[in-house]
């Protein structure tokens, strides 16, 4: 006996519309193997991590920097950095041993 193929049942119209609205994911771009060494000359501006410190400033200095709005701590850091770089260019930077962090105080309170 010969088999006859049954006609496929049609999907409801609402299913077809839903399938048509779903966008197909874009194919991932293929890597360009011909430029394997393209990243060898990249330079990343990696900065040192910032440290949280407690700094005592005169009230008028702090008001001045806060007067410019958000980002006043970054501005204070930029001013200190430009001072540091100017001293380094002039050869007036402290010796490497003097640049290390000050030793921690033992106990609490002020030294007498």
C-alpha cells in the first residue's frame, strides 16, 4: 500500500503574527584573522586607585571648591596634581624615600 502524505495542519493566524513580530537575533560578526596583531600598539591610560584620606582644609578653601558644584574633590585633586607636576619639573620634588606614606600613629588623639 502506498502512503499518502497528510496535509499539515495550519497554525492559527494569531501564532503566525506573533512569530512574524519576533526579530531574529543578529549573527555574531566573524573575527578578522588577517589583523591578528592589531592590538599590539594600544596604550591604556591605567591610573592608580584613589585612596580615601581625611584632609583638613580651611573653610574658605573648601567653600571655594564646593562653589563650582559636584566634583569638587576631583578638582582639588587636579590642583594638587598640577602643583606636584610643577615641582617635579622644577626638580623640587622630595626624594623617593620622603614620598612614602607617613607611619601610623600609635593610639588615638594628638601627639604632644
